[in-house]
């Protein structure tokens, strides 16, 4: 990278930092508390009056939960493929689709055909389910629903619920789950998938 390129890259850091902070609804004081960097230094970084250094960028990347490359706008290099790490949870294959903990988590859930015996439970949060393939059975309180591919359900997880296979065949489901009760708008109307 040449000197002009480096200068241009560093000039872009301030606006990127400001945008990230605003996207997360943080004030300079909130960010100062999270990073240990003074509000005046943060303000000067955002306005370009202070040159970013590794000592300042590392705590900011941690606070914003983004890779350092995202803060400096580093060019994409190497393999662009994302390596998702599926794991088994309650007899299902669960693939996390969100890169870090946040208010809403996305999961792809592969429900085996053997999961037909309901074990309803309730917990904190709100969940949105989209059936990708197969037929899913959703028990929500006293309601017993069959959902086909392309159908969506959104519900408060304080209501006793369970979802599994409707017909002894596997089903694939996209789950958005929010512990604080965030709403996901599907047409008119969200941590680990709890199902």
C-alpha cells in the first residue's frame, strides 16, 4: 500500500466509526465507558482531527463487535466463503447465521423426522420461524398448527410452545430469536433457538 492509499484509508476511519456508533444507538459517553477511551479522543477520531492507531482501534473493534478490517475498510483478500459451524442442540442440527451475540440471533435448524413428540416449554423472548422445507408442527399454547414450506409464525416465547416434524419427515426452519422481545416484522407484524 502506497502513502496516498494509506492516507485515504485512514481518512475513512472516522466516518466509519461515527456510522457504527450511530447504528448501535451509542453516545460518545457510552462508547467511552465501553472502551476506556476519552470522549474527546473519540470525537477527534470521528471528525478526522486525530489519526487512528492500533491502540485506539482494537478496543473500538471489540466494543462494536466487528473485525478490525471493518473499521479501517481493508480490502477484501483471501477466501470470501463463510465457514458456518453446525452443532447438535436438543437432537437437531443448528447452524448459527449471525456472527456474534446481539439482540436478535438467526439460526437455520434442521429438524429430524424423529422429532414428533412434543415437549412444550416457555422462556423469555420472541421468536419468528420460517419453514424452508418439509412440514413443521408448531404447538403454541392450546393451538396445534401444521406449517408448510414458505409459512411464517411469530410468537411470544412466554407462551408454552414446541416445534418439530409434522409428518415423520425432516424439516428445515429459519429461526430469528430475540431474548428482549424484539419484534421481527413479517408482512404485518426473534441466543440460541429455544423451540
